[in-house]
């Protein structure tokens, strides 16, 4: 029996819900060769959305989608190697073609083909080394392959904010854009899990990728879509969950898609016939316990000022955080110090900032602080 809820991985097929408007828009962008930047908080379904559209387009022989995750990239060489490897690998259908295309399009690079005992992946392909000197050759690779095959390539790059963490990042971004913006047979879909970094890269005039493509902002999946999704999965297994408990799940995790799935699973696993208050309480406690070690580690790494700033957020003082009386009440030092604190907590992925509003990146964090009565200086 398939699990009725999934989390921690991309939601696909029967686990994908709503995103009708975003799916239609991204599909239109892909079909018309428009670059797209997807922006949202963590675990709101960016990867699931891209995978959904890729699935819808798999019968289109004129368009080929290449997907890669560059989270592990730490240097420009890492990026070039992964970029070239995945494009060669995902635009060919057999080992011989991988080697032929490498020789034809990347004659200066050395391919590595490894045999495996894994029946699902008997052969792996990679490039041994790609030095920055070969950068232009690598970056023009998708355009050259697309023209030769008379197709349109869509390059989807997850965790694209890693580019902003590389040494000489701005220079590197300029190089990427200077090549990519002149490609007519290739378009790009760029997204990642660090919203504030992506907003800097694509939303600020001083950055090379400003106005690079259509900015698609994901919003919370509305509660109305979760009623049918959650209740139908309970009913399929002879269980029942009242709408008020679906409301409770959604509200508790602030509509975070991944957490909705996770908490629904924890409730479902405890339910024999019908959900009740006790089951809900146990499931929430379990959810907090699963995050306990991670949150403790994060808290222990914070300075006194950062801890007091978090206490101010918990008190709902986000909009007036710069007021003199608030600074004094929470002993935050000065307005300049607050700016430094905000920047540090954003980098640690503990907070998100939208205009004057400040909120925790992880909606479970505030519940954990209150549940365990964590002492904040």
C-alpha cells in the first residue's frame, strides 16, 4: 500500500495538489522559450512544480528538459563540470551517444564512464575535470546541442543561489548571463531554497541577473484544496478526519506544503477510525521532537543580541522593531545593530523578511520555542 502522504521529497503525481495557476504559467513559459525564476520560501513545492510541468511536456519531441541540482557546487569548476555532465547525459539516450557528443561538442574535455552493478543505473557518466578556461565552451554547450538536434532545451537549475556563494561571484554571474542571454534555442528555469539570496540576485538592479526572466512567486496552497486532498486519503483507508482538524493542521504549520503533508501523516498513522484531539496533540508533539536537535543546534550558535531579537519577533514586535522603546525593551543596541542581526539571521536561514514584516523561515520553530520554554536572553 502506498503511503497516503509524503514529505522530504518532491511531491509528484497523486501527491501533487493545486498549483493550477502556476502550472499553467510555467508550462506556457516553457513552451514559448521564456526564462523563469521561481521564488518562494523553503519547502513550498518549487521542485514539485518543475517536475509536474516536465511530466506534462514529456511527449513534446521538440522540447527537451534538463534538470540539475547544484547544491553541492562550491567552485566554478564544480559548476562547469556538473553543467556539462548533466547536459550531455540528459540529451543523449545511450553510453555511446554520451561519448560521441562529448567528443563532438567538448573535444578538450575527458569523459569518465563507470560501470555499476546497480540494475537501475548500470552506467554513470561524468567529466573528469572542467577548468574555468573551458567556461565559454561549456556555457555554449546547450545551444550547440539544441541547434544540432533541432530542438529547444530548457535547463532547470535547482539551488541556483549557490552561484552567489562562489568566489568572485558577481564576475561569474556576469559571465553566465553574457552567454545565456544570447541563446535562442535554450531557456532557463532557475530556483532555489534561499529566498532572500535569490531576491538579491534577480531583483536588484546592480546584479547581473536582474530582469533575466519571468519572476514566478509561489504562494501558499489555499486551505480549500487541502480539504479534499487530506480527507480523501483518510477515507481511502477507512479513516475519518473532520474539517476542523484539517484546519488545525494547516494553521499549525502556517500552510507550509511539506509540513502539511508531514503532520497529516503523523495524524493518519495514529488514527484507527477517527481523528480526535488527543491524536492531534500527539502528532504535533512528535513533529516538534523530530526538529528538536536541529533547533537546539541553531539556538546554541546564536549571540545574545540574536537571541533577544528572536524574543522580539516572538512578541510580535516585527514592524516596530526600530522604535527606540522596542530597542531598549529588548536590549538590541541600536538601529545599525538590528540591521546586522537581521542579515546574520537571514544567512542562518532562521528568518525571512518581506518589507517591514519579519517571520521565522520554519513555521515550527516558534511552536518549539514555546513548547520547550527555551530561554532567550
